[in-house]
C-alpha cells in the first residue's frame, strides 16, 4: 500500500511527544540522580526497584497496548498518555514516600507504554510512507535524543535559578524547593505537548480509516505471530537494547578507569547525548537510499568491534584519544541499530494495519533488558571493582552485538530480494 506521506509537523510532534512522555520517570532522574536520591530520601537500590516496578508493568502493557493501537487513532492515545503522565508529575512534586513512589512508577509504566508506545511506532510508520521508513525512524530517534538533551539542560537551568544559596551549601529543604519547580514546569510542558498533539496531529478521515481495524481478533494476533520478521525482531531489539543500556556506564568508566573527576565524567555522558541525534539523522538518510536491513547488520558489527576495544583492556587511563574514538564507534553502532530496528518492519512484510499488535509482541521480549540489564551490569561491576568489572560489561556487549548481527543477517537474507522501492 503506497500511502500518501503525512506532513513534516506530524513527525515533529511525534519527536516532541516521544521524549516528553519519558521526562518525568527517566530523564529527570538521569540528569539529577544525586538530587533525586537526596530529596526523596532513597538509596540507589530503592530507585532501581522503582525502575523495576515500571519495567514489569511496562512489559504487560506492551502486550495489551499493542492491539489497542490498531483499534484507536494514534493521535488520541498519544495525547491522553501525555496528559495522564503529566498528572503523575503533580504527585511526584509532593515528594511522596517510597511506597507511593513505587506505585507512581507502576502508573507511569502504564501511561507511557500501554497508551503510548505502539501508537508512536505506528504513527511513525504512517509518516514514513512507502519510501522513507529509514528517515522516519532515524529522525524520530535522533530527534528524541536532542529533545532529551535540551530538556536536561533546561532542567539544570531552572534548578540553578531557584537555588537561593551556593549549590554546594544548599540544604535538603532548599534543594527540594528548587527541584519542585523543575518537576512542575516539566509536567506543564508535557501537558502542553499533549494539547499540541490533540489539535495538530490530525489525519484526513480516509487515511485514518486505512490504519484502524474495527476489532482485533485472535486470528490477527496469530497472523502476526507467524511472521518470521516478528521473531527475528524480538532478538534484534533485545540485543540492540542491551547495547543502549550499556552506554550508561561510559561516564562511570571515565571516572573509574580514565581517572576523570565528576565534572569531566558528566561531560562524557553529555557528549553521548549529542551523538545520538547526529547518528539517527545520518543513518536514516543512508538507509533509505540503499537497504535498511543491510545497515542494521553493519550497526551490530560496528558495536561488536567497539566492544572488543574495551573488553580486551586496550583502553587505559593514558589512552585518551583511543577512549573517545572507541566511544564514538560503540555509540555509532548502538544508536544506528536503535534508529533502524523498527524501520525494517515494512521490508519484513508486517502489515501496516497490524503494526500495533506486532509492536506489542516484539516489545514483550525485545524490552526485557529494562528488567535484567541494570542488575546484570551492577553485579559485574560490583564483583570485580575497577577496570576488570568494566571489561566484563563490555564482553557482555560484545556477546549481545554478535547475536544481534547474526539475527540481523538472517533478516537481511530473508527479505533482501524484496527491495523496498
């Protein structure tokens, strides 16, 4: 089906919504981790458990939210998800106790995944039409990376405006008062993005009817589960997502192995945030000009060799240039795979009208690293402190990249004769 391409503002709204919905549960705690631990009176393990509660609810939400995205227009589901997520921010701003916080993360697991995830992927497929799937998903992921980086920068600015004393001398009460503004302003923006989506992400009735099913039947779910592309994508996304999770340790590697101070280590983390949009846009344009599945294989091979540079212990604290080149290699591979894994759905002959159901099934396995990757990395790092622990983590990346490249190669071989032009 060669559907008419949606306008550019449609994709811009998807990019804005795609990152805004995760600001409250994830971006704020990534940027303000020490502050979050202090003002909520948590330790690392407790915050980790909040994320696990989110992960478990999210896993169930992928499965049941997928078919819903094939029944209702993406615009409505995305807007409601943003509004409900923003309402959770009002609870977050009261600095609730640990038990309520766990419940809040469970609630966010529902609003950000059940109502949001599959409609976002489906709407992106619709925008890409029959010729621009690589560009659609590359721009989506790259754009989301940029929005996340800008949100983080804005949060730091707001926080520093409302801190009345010297940051290093600020009390818990003062930190809490300043962080409350960060939460409330973020919630307000998330709510506004929902309003923009509701008002401006409209499609003409004819196009909307084409991508919506009257009702979802068991036979349609069976039809999707019989597609080889669905099973291969489960493995491909699982491996790519482990890679994405492992990029979280680069700033710690900078501190533990490269002997950087806290500010320099944080700069390494920020450097990564700004690589993601560049890779997303470049790989998206490249993939559409050639073959998306081919570039998916290349991205896994690149991250495999990048992982080996770290795993073999070649990068010591004196090898600064090699350290940054190796980060670039891994980031290029990991972010490219992340930008492309849903872009190959069209080549894998997954019907557009069943996108939501397929995304639900694929994500059920593909996003399990949300539950196991954090504890696995923590175990490897804590059991062998220093450089050795980091080498073990990068061996883990090498193994998953290798498995991912085999699955991606299988996908490429299976669907390469059906060129997508």
